[in-house]
C-alpha cells in the first residue's frame, strides 16, 4: 500500500477531542480509490473507498488487519474523492455555490478584506507543528499521576503549553497494534514532531527526571547554558555580582581622575 502521496491534503476537522488532534487524510497521485491517514507527521493507515476498509500501519512498517479507523474517513464526511474536469479532487464541496467575484461577507453584508479580518480577530490556535509529543501508556492511575504532574508541578510547568500529550490504556487500538511498548507502569514515549522516538521509559521516575528528558529533547536545548551548581559563583546572588561590578567601575573611574 505504500505509494506516492500528493502534497494536496484533505483535512478532516472535528469540533474537539484530544484523541482526534493531529489527524489528516492525504490523497494518492496514482490511486483515487484510497487515501492515507497521517497523524503528527507519520502515516498511521490507509482507507480504501471501494471496500470501505481501513488498514492500520504499524510502527514496524507492515500492515494490520482491517479495523475501525481512528478518524472519520472522507466518505463519512463527504462524497469520496471525486476528480473533477479541472483535476481538482473534490470530497463533497458544491463548487457552484462558491462565488467567483471574491466578495467578503460579514453577517450577510459585503465588507472589505481588512474589516473581515478585524472581525475574525487574531488566531488563538497554537503553532504546535514542531512541538514534542509525549505519549503515556499504562494503567489509569499511573497515567493520571503523570498528567497531574504535567499540569501542576513547577518543574514541568515550562512545558505545559509546548508539548502534545496523549495517554492510552495498554489495550487501546492506537498503541496496541502500532508497535508501541505497552507493558510499562506506565510506558512514556517522547517523540520529535516527525514521529522519531527520542526517549522511552517504562516507569514514571518523577517530575524532576521527566523535566530533564523534556529539556534535553527540546530542539532549542543548549547544553552550554546548563548551570554548574558546584561552581561557587553559581551560589552568589546576581544582585551582589552587579553591585561588585558597579563598585569596580566606580573605583576605576576614580583612579583616572587623580
């Protein structure tokens, strides 16, 4: 089922649900009968319209048995992949109702582009395309402990709005048949935005250890900026260093006046 996938994307948008975030359907240039399901930069399955079957793609690269797709197939949202005369792949949009004169309407009234953008306001959606992905797999109590620390522990709070977090029971389809280790208490994966596994542990070692994992996995991490707590100067309050520098400058200037 591995084929060349077109850059043209068909993105299914649902109202909510953290387990649905990050999914998108992508069409194939050479096969209009199937679409690929991607999640956070990684292909997780294929859906074939003719048989209405979804095949999960495991982390190992092979294909699992047909099962229910984790995200609604395009055919359940609109008509499946009709290729129109101009080459456009249409998933159910009535193009005859799209105005060709470029009008901007606000509450039925024609307005200028700037007025429309002002009414819409600035986007509040985070740009999470490059965020780290944290996946927690295990018993509910073990997962809740990690999730609670991620929300409230001071050591982990810097990453609260900078990582994508998913948690699953060990028998959940999203991890059971996808090559993930599910026997941890809990198993914790840290992955790059492209799906590459950066770290895995099979138990929770506390917020301090998890914060260290996230810090080192952060693309912006700079080891040379790590503080050396054994350095005597690191224990000197910053205000005292500034005060000493000011006194030194004062003495140097006073010496030049003599």
